[in-house]
C-alpha cells in the first residue's frame, strides 16, 4: 500500500497512484461500475471501480461497504471537473479498516432529539462537517486578526472569586478552604490588569452562564473572545468591532465558499458586511421601536424581539450604544453627557440573529467604581485588586466580547445556536 494521501492534496497528484484513508459516505453500482464517496476530513472523494477491472472479492467489498465503514482505497488519481475538488480515484485495491454495522443515522429524516442524542455520530454528516469547518475558519480568523494588530493573548482564570456579570447566572463550586469559586462568566476584569502591562490584549476560551434559558440564542457553555485596549474610548471600541466582524465574515466568504454552499447559505447579506456599521443610540432605538408599534419604555433592556426589529431596518450590522446604567454591568463608564447612561454598545447582526458583541468603555475613576460596587451590594473585598487598577496609573480603556457560537450561527444561517459547537451544553443537554 502507498503512503497516505489526503483528499485535499489529490489535485496535485493527477496521473499518479495514491492511497486515501477515510470513511464511506455512500456507495452505488450500475452492475458494471461502482461508485463510492469517501470522506477523510479534508474533503470528499469519488472513487470508481469497474467490475471487469478487478477480482470478485474486491468488487463485492467495494460496492457493499456500509455507510461509515473505515477504508483504505488505492488507485490512479484522475482529473474530473465534476467531482468535488476536481479529482477522482480509479480504484485498484480496497481494504476494510473498520466495519460499521447498522450505523444509526441514515439518509432518511431523523428528529432533532434523536440527532442530538447521537451527536457524537451526527458530527460526521455533510452539514455538520461544513459547520465545523466554518467554525474553524472563524476561530482562526479571530486569532489572525489580533496577531496582525499586535495584540497579546492572555489566558485568564476559569475559576474565579470575582463576579463579572449578573450574580444570578453563576455556576458555583466549593474551593478547598477558601469558600466558593465560580466558573468564569468573563475574563474581562483580569484583562484590564493585563492591558496596563501590555497595552492591547485579548483572551479566548470557554465561558459559563447558568441562565435558565431555552432560547435559540443561549448555551450554558460557550466560547468568547474578549479584547481589551488601553487608550481606546467607546468610539474607538466600536470602530475596532466593525473591522473585526468584517474581517471574520470576509475570511469565511473567501475560504469557506464550498461549505456555505453546502449549507445553502444566501451569501448576499454577508457580502454587505463592511465598515462603517450603522449607529443608533439607545434613546433613538427606543423611539424607533415605539414608532414601529413596540410598547417598550425608556429604561428597559432590549430583548431578542426588539433586537430583531431594530436590525431588520438595516442592511448590515448596527450598533446600539449608551444604554441605561441600571440595565448594564457595574464596570461600565458613566456617560458624561447623560449620567443615566453608560458608554457601552451592543453589535446586532442582521437577519434576526441579534447581539453578537457586547462592549463598553470601562469606568476608570476609582471613587465612582467603588461607589457602584457598593450600590449593587457586591463584596468589595473581592474587588480590591480591581480597584487597585484605578489607584495606580488609571487610564482610559475599553473592550468587548464576541460570542463565537452566535457568530457562527449567523454566518452559517442556522436557526439555532446549538449546532454551532460540537457538543452543546444547555439546560437539558449534558450527554454525550
């Protein structure tokens, strides 16, 4: 047997023999010729075998290989513009590496509950492979964007004693003799310390929210990227966000066109994603919603329905900025122009996908921050280190968080966030 060749590399091997190892997607035969579609993780390959060109044993082994059987096929690589990747394999030898008997997920329709119960196997389907490839591209684009702009990656704690967001959405765990620890909702507070050392930083990892929510936009464990920038005010922050989102979408359009086609994604809305994004103050947003028939009043937070209504008015993402202080986190900078509000923003994706980014300028005044911590009844001793940042060389700084799964769901055009991660964790899902 020849050394292994990956499907993605076959166009460079036209006219030579190659061995490919992978899993059977489908087989079919017409009596004199048999076809097998093979998947190896880098692409899909059509393999062709003529009955007159092989022995009976190889012929039967080839045409009867069940779905998801692991095989090694050897043959001549031929150019074929109709085949995925532009090449196909004229098979001369077949080896069964791992049998698959009665694979439970067949081409017929299956219910959502059944598919998620078999998520470990469902991942092999064409649709799921395409989604994971797009997620991979999103993650790589995130890392490249910040690397190219000289941001420094800082790994922040997953176990923490400090609360970054609502205390009601924390996962708690006993922590030796030190009391209660929490699974991190955000790495932001620690990034603010790192920004004073390195200027522009980011963290990227899993985040946990114990929200008792079953909506299509929520997971209990998700991935978030959070940059923090010294000397950026709220306007600088929004400019970076629109560059960032446009970069990610552009990368997927450029490099994952085939996967988007597999998902039957209409890419026209994605092609319009370019700076500048639309900007709308919270107060303007409330007026617009009221003019469109909403009963929302000033001071209320925007829900999914309101976000969808607002985003549907625009052809690309829209920023809603300067929300009321009462519905936002304690660390956000009070707006000098209107102390009822804070210098923050949400970035709303079009097509009904809602918030994909939440960001703000941080409160850099020590006394105002301490007063806000006390006002909310937070344990001040847990934030002594955080207040120190305002005592020793305080500085204007801003940051944001982008949810990877929400972004992937939007780019893929998926109705639910749960397919945007390999093994989703929800209120009702902990298996597999």
